[in-house]
C-alpha cells in the first residue's frame, strides 16, 4: 500500500507498523504510526490545494527549529523526521507531500476543552511560542497561505461569492448575509489595527484550537503542534481563534444553537494564560484588544463558512446537505453571544 512506501522513505518498514487514521482536522490527512518497539510517529499528507508550496512549511519549521535550538534550547519543539535522502518532506507523484514527526510520549490532545485550567494552559503555550520567537526575524518566514487571516480579503471573498455563487443558496441565506453585511464595522476595526504601529507583526500560529496543544498526564501544556500556518501575523489571530473554539461549550459543528454560550471563566483563562506565556511582550494597545481578536476570528469564520456554502462547499467539503450553512449559522450565533457581553468582557482584559 502507498503509505507503507512513504514510511519506508522515512526509514520505517513494515510489517511491524500499525497505521491508524488520527485527529479531527478538516484540511490535512493524519495517521498515527505505531512501531512494535513502542515508538510512535505522526504522518501527515499536506493538502496541496490549500498549501500551494508545502516545502515552505518545512522551511519555516527548520528555520524556527534551529533558532530555538540556539536561543531557547530548553524549549520543547517537535521537528520533522528526515527521509533516507535527508529531506524533511517527501513528495509522491500523484499523491502529494508527506511529513513525519515523532509522537511525543505521554502526551495527549484534547478535542473539546473540559476546564478553564486547560484553556489557560493552551493559551499559555501559544503565548509562549510567540514569546520565544519575539526576536526572531519574522520577515524571513515564508507565507504558507497568503492573506490567510486578512479579514478584509475574507470579507471581499464573501461579497464575491454573492456575485458568482449558487443563487438558491444565496436566497436561502438572505437573513444571515444581511446580518454579516451589517457587521462590516468589524473589518474597519481590523484595518485600523493594521495601520497602528503599536500592533506588532509577530510569529503567530494561526490555528490555535485546543487540539493543537499537547498536554501531559497532569494536564499541563507541553508544546504547540500543527505548525503549517505559522506565519507573520497579529496576536489577535491566536487569541481570537482560541476564543472561537474554547468560549462555548459546543463546537462549530453543533446544530442545536441554544447550546452556544460565552463562558466568562474561559475568557478570563485565555487572557491570563496568554499574558503569562507572553511575559510582558504585548503593547498597551495590544493588551486592550483581546476582545477584538475574538470578534475578528469568529466573524471571519462565519464569512468563510457562508461563502463556502454559497460556492457549493468547494473548500471545506460537507458531510451532509447544508453542512456549511449550519456551521455558518453556528458561528453567527457565537458572535452575537460574544457581542452581547462586549462591555463586561473588555473590562476583564
Ligand atoms: C481548518 O483543518 P483544520 O481544522 O486545522 C482551517 C482553519 C479553520 C478550521 C475551521 C488551512 O483548520 O482556518 O479555522 O478549519 N484551516 C485552513 O474548523 O483553512
Ligand atoms: Mg490545522
């Protein structure tokens, strides 16, 4: 089988290998590889439609890895395993790009956050990642997905979908579309941030959901994983996506919208954990913008899900009819719940 051949390139040979599908990401394919000597690995096929230059991901990881080895040798950083030929990514004609990393022993991931303590630890890890790279020459990083968290562009793509997308779906989503258009002031706030020199371009992760942190057996954070979208960016991306995925007890997949709520204690945990990890790197203006981060990211995800629904699910795919419309409505409710608490939550940060 093809995966066996890929593993062979990385020096792992059958028949003693167990290969099991792993994780819950929407974009890449992931497998866990168990060797009969107790060692384990994570193999991933990178989605080439999304990541146009997968070699750039490997390049960034290499660059950051060698910087940290010198500057922060005690920082735990998971590097790619090399192939027999000495590459840290392997291309198979017709199949795509693969990379392998060691599975970190005695670690586990969490799919749904269970306690504010976990949210604190996750936020602390993402903050610490950006903190240890505070003096890293950020412009040397390759941009693996151009404009990935550019809210202005995401809004324009949403408007574009209204011009060229599925007419029936546009009619069906009329109410949601109108609501999103009304919230355009969020894009204006985002633009103001981009023009404000007090907001630093930092090394940010851009996919800070709870499942991208490794925890130890005592639920202490070990490190962050899934570094595909590590790029120059704003801290609001990282705190914002944590809020998007941790504040509510249910995820973007939930169809019963009455279960969506904003939990104050999780908001507090994210702010405190991130500040602890950043050790004072944030400017005053940045410290005042935690809430905006949540708005940008939830709004952006709602725009992306609606636009994808209107574009016949070309990006996210769909497991049942109307899937992306459900996700979009879910994120709209989440944003409504967040905005209702604006005054109170801003006071926390
Ligand atoms: C995608 O594949 P996954 O779950 O890591 C997406 C994120 C979205 C997320 C929504 C490269 O991430 O931006 O927030 O789905 N990643 C990409 O579930 O588009
Ligand atoms: Mg990801």
